[in-house]
């Protein structure tokens, strides 16, 4: 489960970086629509991955695959 979380977080960061590249690249007026579409698609992927990761953590907790450790109280 730990590797699934790490891979999902790396994919989320890569998608966010892709949106940044799409936003920063190009100055031509004709490419603005294409650039906006690429950036919107990258951000949609990031949001979808984040929601799927959240659902996976909730399901894993309910199935007992992961256990909360918490912070020890003194």
C-alpha cells in the first residue's frame, strides 16, 4: 500500500508540473487555446488522481489494509 501511495503522489506532482509547463510555454495568440486545453487537462488529471487516492485510502482503512498509528500522548 505504501508504494501505491508514493506512486500516486508522484503522478499528482507530475501532472501539476505538466500544467505549469503548459501555462509557461508559448506566447503566440494562436496557441493560447491549445495551451489552455493542455493545462486544463493536466489539472483535471491531478484532481482525479487526488480524489482516487483519497478514496483508496478510505477503502484501505475500512478493509484493514492500513492502520492509523497516531501521535503518542504523553
